[in-house]
C-alpha cells in the first residue's frame, strides 16, 4: 500500500495514531509483518532496482561523488542483504515489556520498571535507500511508528521501499501509517523538527551541515547520529603488517560511510618503517593523501599533499585521508579527542597497557584494539540493523538498535496503600 501524498503534520498525526496501536501489538504479529516485508523485498527486487536506476539517472545525482553514488546504489545483493537484515531483526528478542527492575518498597508497593516504546520516531537521512528498510524494521519490532525523511536523490527508491513495508504491515493486520514518508525539502525538514506532541524523537543521519540546520529549528528531542571523523592510530609497539591491513580496510573498504577512517596517526618510532608501505597501498588504491611534514618525508614516492588545519577536522566520506605522525600514545589520544567526532577510534598495538590507556582515554562511542573501525554497525554488533550511530552520551551511544528505541515506565501495584 503506497503512502498517499500528505503534509508533514498529517503524516506525523497518522503515525501518532498508529503508534498507539503498535505499542501493544504482540511480538508474533510484529514478526509476521517483518517476515512479510523481507519476502516482498525479494519478490519486488526488479521494481526496486528500476526505481533506483531512475534515481541514479536523475540529473540531481549527476554531481554526486563516486562514494555517494555508491551509497545511493542498490543491487540484487544489497536487496538480499536488506531482506536478511529484516529477518534478523524479526529473530531478535522483543524489548517491549522487558522487566528491568523489580522490588518491594517499604510501603509494601510492588514496583516494576519495564521497557516501553518511545512512540513516534522521525529519521532524517541522506542518499542511502537501505536506511528506509533498516529503520522501519527496527521501529516495527520495538513497537514504534516512524516518519522517514530521505534525500531527494533517493526519492523513487525510498518510495518503493516504504510502500513494501506498508504492504507488509497491512498483511499482518497492523496500521500502515506506522511507516510514513515525507518529502526531502528544507522546509519539510523544519516542519518535521517542530512537530511537538506528535514526534517523540528525531534522529538525523548525516554530516555536520544537517546537524547545524536542525539545531537552528528543532523543538522536538533530537539524538544525533552524526559525523564519523574516525582515526586509526599505529602505536610504537604495533604489528606493522596487521596495522597495514587495518588502516587500508578502514579507509578503502567503503569510504562513503561514517565508520570509515578519515585520519591515520602513526607513532614517530615506527613512522619510517610503516609509512612507505601503507602510503603506497593507499595511493595505489586511489586515495588522495594529505599529511604533515614527517609523513611527506616518509612517502617514498607516494603522492602526499600538505595537510592544512581543516583536514584534521574533516569527514571526507570519500577516497581521501589525512596522515599524521605523533610523538607518543598520549599525543595520539589528545589528537583524537580534539579532532574526532566521538564515533569510532582504533589503536593497533601489541601492548596491553597501551591498549588500556587508549580505550580509557579516548572519548568515543566505540574504541577498537587491533581491528578496523568499519565494524561499528548494528548488523555487525548483532542488532540486526541500526538507525544510526549516536555520538551523544544521553539515552543511547553507538549503534541505535531495538533497546535504544525504547524508554521505560514504572508499573506499581498496591493493595490499598495511601501516602497521607
């Protein structure tokens, strides 16, 4: 059932009504909707690819970088992966109704703290159509309604995917307005961010520009799934071959996503041994490199431009990387905390003490020891999918999965107690 064209306010009001019904839906019924959605994704793959091809051919997508076009592109494999992710969400335990705490008070009251849905979650995201399905699956399972505002670049793809999930909800006997889709204009963004009383939480997935735009207008609660200016630090006690694999993967595997590394930091003690090889690898893969003086002195033929101050603070989301040499572990931690966005950071080291100091000292949602930053992902973390990665510290941090889409209430039973 395709969504009819309605205003932002009407879509949010419909979602609010649907949320009240979905909050009390049994787990089995929600899982039926998810299984139906997974099946329809596979059955309608040709229609999804047709819509996606039209988005890619649109002149609005012509100016996108290769990395952003990759984010926009759907393939049969990616559609199968979306369906698999939906089925994995269906297989996860339902967080709604989970008892977090129970005790008997001095008054004799029986107090229980239980998980409940947030209500209506709005998600603003850029050119990644798979987010439509990931977000819808997580909100359905956690008993929330969702209002999606995708990029205009992916308008046709998002529309096809949202229609599939709405059809699946109808097949399961759940309200179709539990999934709504609104237009991608700036005015619509401002209207969505001010739907007090209808939207319980707004989650933007995007860069600092989107974050800044919302900070100017939002009156509803916002949890930022913000930029990923991520680092890989090669410690003086690192296995350099391991470090070479990790640094390469963190940048090259999928440079257009928020958990890719934007900066490589190398301890001065291993710079001469490590930098020529990794710079050659990255340059050979087509990565544009910028670096400080010590990095360029160890380039060994690889082309490395001069890094400017802005480079250390930039989330490129592309085949570009800043490379710097630091004097010590403490200097690396300081650099990460000054320039990082609090997303994902990695150290490569054989020293347990260095690993402990780095993980304790770095202020980020995810900190890795001897592994690529590319693993910060709800699917990789066993959450089935994610709505985004929160770089904040209130309510949720890191991948936003089922439990992060719930709050709690106190349910208190008595046998006639009064306070006075």
